């Protein structure tokens, strides 16, 4: 069984609904995943897998974690979280682009 399958099965069994969310570090410890980035990649793989029908919801922060969505609100909260992260990355790339343009102007 892959890590994706193991974590997906665990979430489906024990973490349905936001009140049952599990923290990033708890999943990493339970499934021996090294680092946040590795776990985020596993969650991304689960979300992209068309055979895994349940939606893995998540939010960041002290009250954050991962869970299987059981409402439209769970999905919307996750979408908002992902869109905010994407916006932050675009803003950061624009800042770096501006610095590069100023630094290497000819």
C-alpha cells in the first residue's frame, strides 16, 4: 500500500469532518513522512487521484489540519486557503522579478 493510500484510508476512517481534523505533524509521525513539503505532496497526490473520491480538506495555522470534507463549507474553506497560498506565491514571484529587473538593468 502506498503512503497516499495509507493516509487516504486513515483520513476516511478517522478524520471525517472538520472537528476530526488531524495536524500535519501527527500524520507525518504516524506514517513516517519526513517534512511538511513531503506530506503536502502526498496530500496533493491524493487530491489529484480520480480513484480517491473523497475530498481532503485543509486549513493552515494553529487550528489547522487535514480532514475529509463533509460539507460544502469545508470545500469552500479549503479552496479559499489554496487560493490565498497561490496569491501569496504570485506576489512573491512579482517582488523577485522586480528586484531582478532593477539589479540586472542594462
